C-alpha cells in the first residue's frame, strides 16, 4: 500500500520532528516514511493578515510519501520537485511543490517467478 499527500504533519528539518499526528502515523511501524532525497520545503505560506512576502514556515514540509505492507521491502525513492518560479505562490502556482515517489517491486516479481517455476 502507498499513501501520498498533504498530511499537515508540520515536519521541521532543523529539529527532525513533526507534530503529534506525524508521530501517530509512524506509531506501531505500520507505515514507513519514504524520506525525500533532499530536504526541500514542500509548501509556501505567507499570512494574508500580515503579508511580508516571506515564507512563514521555512525549512519544513507538509507533504509526505508512506508505504506499508510488502511495499516496505521494495526499492523506493522520493524527491521534491522544484520548478523555476514555483515559490512564492500566486494565481498561477500552487502553494505546495509536487513530489514523486518511485517504487519498484521488480526483485519481488523475480522471486515470485522463480518460486512459480519450482512448482
């Protein structure tokens, strides 16, 4: 199983911690967080009540990729995609950066194929 999205877990790079919901997601080892290859902000927020043109939460992420079950053993890579002009957000851009999760179960498929040949 794979889960991707904006979870609002408020993960801060400097402290390497998220909020209580983040801890609960990883509790009991049901889900494995596939950390991005580089720490890159995934979101931009400038309080509209006091806009100053600066990200109010630099060095943090809200978007995550998780795997569970057999997918925990698969080869996996996650990265945040940075595009020219993506931040600060405006009417043409999102306040979140896209990210990708690549998973490969090819070695698992080979093992299953080998097992099927022996039967």
